[in-house]
């Protein structure tokens, strides 16, 4: 009997959707993707998630929402390979770093660059705000420096083992790399870390994403960029 195929309702350049995609793929959970124009709303979509946003994972009759909650659920139901540490201090650090990228990094960088450069056009919400792009371009330098400092003191983002924090960080950076907004030469340790993440089988489907009207740079899919 073939394993059940779960469905992830997503948009390709959402870091939150990519975080769930990476978790599913790392754990070798079969799933299919369904693109959603969530910004158009509508009763049918709101039935899937009253919050009106993606990702939404159809999993064995359940509709799961919120990327962090989805990923931790998957880690508990499919514990191999583990993406959360066994000890409370380790889990705290992973959650802290996930929140760093999903909250602070997203607010200061991803929203100011990805939303302004890409999402506004796709959603028909006007022209990019140059001041917000300028802010995002400035703030990403601080975040790259912080990541570089972390990776000088530990092997991975939240400790000495690969965790959900690495997939969260990589999900955000991969979206920005798609639009050439990451200065990898600024942070060699971050570049080396990202090359390692990018080489994982779970990451490869992300490298084939294509957003109409926004072709990625040639090096986007290059593992030795």
C-alpha cells in the first residue's frame, strides 16, 4: 500500500511555507503542493484557515496551520531524524532562533525586501517602496553578522546539531537569495553553512521553484555558488 500523500497549501516564495517543506522532505514524509493565492481571501480558503494565510498542511484528515506549530507537530509524530533536541535548554534555543527569524528577521528584512520587490506586484498592491527596500538592505547586514558570530561559536544555528532553527533560517535566506538580496561574501561562515544546507536532498526541490515574472539568478541553484 502506498503511503498517504499529504497536501501543503503554499506559495513558493514564502519562508514559512518553505520551512514546512524542508521539514517534510527531511523526514521523508510524502506530500504534494497546492499553490494558493491566499491574499484574495474568499470563503473557501477561510474554511481551510480562518487566519487567512499559508502554510496549511492537510495531514490525515487534519488541517494544520502556523509553520512553527506544524513543524513541531511533525517532529513529534515523525521523530526520525530529530529536528528538536532532547533537553529543555536545547529546545529553548531552537525555539528562540526560530522566533528570531520568523519574527525579527522577517519584520526587518524579509518583509522589506521580498514583499516590496515581489509580493506587491504579484498581489497587485502597487509599486515597491524604496525606503523599505533600503531599510531591509541595511538590516540584513546586521543579521548576517549575528549569524556569522553564532556559527563561529557553534556548528549549527542553535547548537552542535542540525535543527529546525537551521531550516527556519535557510527558508528566509533562500527566498532572499532567489531575488539576489544576500551578500554572501560579507559572512563566509554563513555562506559555508548555507552551502551545507543547500546540498541536502530536502533542499533540492526549492531550487527548482520558478515564480512567473521573477526568474532567479543562475547561481541560485548552484551548490557551489
